[in-house]
């Protein structure tokens, strides 16, 4: 199954889970911070496995493929903090230009101040209060992490521009040829960018984003699948069905049926 490109409505999300997460490969444009109050959370970041134990943390930078898994299904208490880097403005360096040499933070690296911030941020707080704590947490974390600057070659610059362009226009018909013409580069050049950064081609990348958007429409509207397919930017109903099943492991109808059953059970 392909990694899902996760699109969230909120620029700031704070979750406290009383269990260890189990979620397949995905990526997004947000900074994601994991802190374990109790138990353990297993996570894979850029193909490296980490066991985030009690009192430890991990940081996932934007557009990094990662997943969560559990081993013994033990009770855990885990904080998930996700924040759009744009919210920070000029408070911190451009996080899209850096990646941590090691995203794992051991308990002995966490100061009393950072520990207190982790304990104060909460899903019941106002947006303003949680954002303030998020800024405090990021300040401590950036002081802890050793960051490495990503390549500032034109490829990296074009990659950022292309990702931004796709995020804003993925419901339209986008092709390798149209992107090459728009950014005045060769089609091979664009193919190489996606292969190197995401380990997939442009078509697969677009499919991930469109499938996520379609899934959101299925969850929140009663529109028929033909219209949902068109609104999501798929070229045909057949392509929509094939890509959706590749991403979610079920057809759109099966996905909708599963949601309906879940709602009835709740």
C-alpha cells in the first residue's frame, strides 16, 4: 500500500491517546511531535524504527514518510502534537530547509521546562494557549536537536515550489508535461525530483492527495462517487476506484459502508 499524503483542516492539533497508535505509512506538511507520558510508542521515520519509551520524544519534519505500530498492545499515554510550520512565522528557521540528524529525543535530553510544557499542552485548551505551549516546546526541541541543512540546489527549490503548486491545484488536471512547462524545466527533471524526494512518481503522488480528498468527501457529504471522483481531480471513475483501493485497501463503496457501520455502532 502506498503512503498516504495526509491533509488536515486544522493548522494545530493536540491529541492525548490512551493507547499505542497503529497507523500505516503517511506524510504531511506539518511538524509532528510525539511524547510518551506512559508506556511506549513505536514509530518508523524515514525507514528507521524507534521505540519511544516513557519520558522520551520524537520529532517528524514536514514531508517525511513515517508510520506508527504497536507490539504488545499495552496501555500507553501518548501526546501527538501537529503544527503547520507557517504558524511559527519568523520565530524559527525555515523548517522546510532542515532535517534532524536524529529525530529521537531521550529522556535525559528533556529538561524540566520541556517536560512541564508537555504536561501543560492539552486538547481542552484554547487555540491561543496551545499555540503558546507549542512555541515553547519547539524552542526547547530546536535547542536539543542537531539539524542538517537540506540541499539548496535548484532541485530542492523547485521541489518546494512544485509541492506547493500541487497542494493548491491537485483537483485540477496536472501532468508531468504541464508542470515542466509551468516551471520551465524538462519532464525528466521533474520525474527525478519526485523519485528522489518521495520515492514515487508524480502520478502516484497526485493519487495519494486526491484519494485523501475523496475520502474526506465520502466521510462528510452524501455526494455520489461519480461527482466525488470529478471533484477530486481523477480523470475517470475507473482510475478513482483503482487508486482509492491502492491507498485505503478498500473500494470507495466499502470505505463508505465501513464508516456507516462505525457510526451506527457508536
